[in-house]
C-alpha cells in the first residue's frame, strides 16, 4: 500500500522544490472575460419597474397607432376590378381563348367616380391577384449581368426557357420575368379632357443607375411564337424602360401593386373619370384578377391600416397588463426577496 502511494507521488512531485509542473496544461490564461468577472448590469424587475415600463410603452404606442390610422384614413383610394367586366358577353365562357386571340380588339371603357377630393400627385397602380412572382423558378429566370452591361449581353445563363431566339442569338432581356411583362395600358379623361399620366421616375433610382445599363438595348425580345406580355422599344436603353424596371423588382406576395404612373392634377369629389384601357394581359389561365387603383398618399405612404392596428394592439395590451399588475400588487402585495416563498422553506402540506 505504501509502495503504491510512493510510486504515484513520484512523477507528480516535479523537481522536488514543491512547485507543481505546468507542462501540457490546458488551463486558459486567466482573464476577467474568461472567468465571467466583467461588470454586468443585472436589473431587478420589481413590480413598480414592470408597471412603469408597461405604462410607458402604452403611452407611446397608442398615440402612434391613432396617428397612423388617421393618416391611412386620409388616403383616398379608388379600386376597380376590370378583368371580368372587360370580357364580351359572347366570350365569357372562353376567356382564355378571348385573351389569346390577337384579332379581337381588347379595348374597354370604364367609368370611375371620385369619392373625395384627391390632391396631386395621384398614383396609378395596377394590381394583380394570385400571381406568384416569388416562385423559385420564376425569380431565378433572369441574368443581372446581361441587364447591367452591354458586354455581357451574350450571357443568358439562368434564363431558361426564354434565353435564345430561334437562330440561337441571345434574347435581351432574357428570362421569364421580362418575358411576362405586364402589357395592359390605361388612358384617362376628365370632362372630355385628357388626364396626362407621368411615367417618369416611377422606378427606383438605384435600379436605373446600377441594375439596368444605359448601353443595353432590347434584342430579339418577344419574337417567339408565344408572347408573354409587353414588347420593348429596341431603340431605348433598358435604363429608360421604366415599366420593365418596375416589373422586374419582383413582389414577395401573390397579391401586389406596381406603379404605372402619376396624375399630377387635383380631382374633386364626384368627378367622373373615363378610363380607356387595353385588356391584354392574360390572368385568366391561372384564375388571376386585375385591378386598376388610383390613390393619394400621406406621410405614412399609401392606405394601410396594419401599422396603426398593430401599434394600438400592443399599446392596449401593455395598458391592460399594467392595470392587472397594479391591482394584484395593491390587493395582494408581496415582500421583495421573501425567502419564505422558497420551496425548501415551506412545510409540506398535510404534515
């Protein structure tokens, strides 16, 4: 027994001076960071603190929610769904055949009544429902380098199935996104006078300056047997084709609006607007919907009640919790840090 302890103590005794050896030691170098000794803030959430914070959040959020809802309600919006009403009666049973027949005139006249005074600028949008621009294969069907640089015009990788013309030459712009460009058109008249729609600067400036080249021109676009949408002027660079730029910023949801232009004229309540549109875009094959939207804006943007409702919901919930905690605190107060509430300080029931 003594021999065993002696042999075990021998190697660990080191040089015999009583100091322990540090060879092959994996102990980290001492620091306050590794030992978690840095100064730290450890607030104690007392009832008064919790009630005060909840009340403060409610006081801040409720006015913001009210202001947001008021701003949204001040936005005047006209929404007209026309895809079903712009089909001739004799073609109502074959809507897809109607939209695909190029020999049929697709003109349609709609009448809109202004419900309230609308101050300029009045934004003109087209809205599509049940159109999944966020589909994986659809989103990937483009080549950003080709759109940006004329020297990359021959690169059509990733643009399947709209990448090359029949003779093998590249399509510019290639891909399904560009091919399916929205091609309904709108013109507006008020009391027999044409309302001019300004289509300048309807796209993001960053897209015009950095994503679409000034020296890139359309080529072989919509030259196939099946056209997906609008055509492009081959003499205008892509950076100036703003309808295309707006369309190619794909939407995240299946129901979306895209800016068509701006009417820079005030409209009065009960004004009657005559809209002459071309019902060209095929939404009938996938049960989609098309709507024309005229809308003003506020400091918060377009008409959207979600932000106001969200702020009011959170603010109201905080007020409710603050009130509930206050009642509990006053009716049944509890001493802070009372050790009698610890489980090991309680007597088991029944003993």
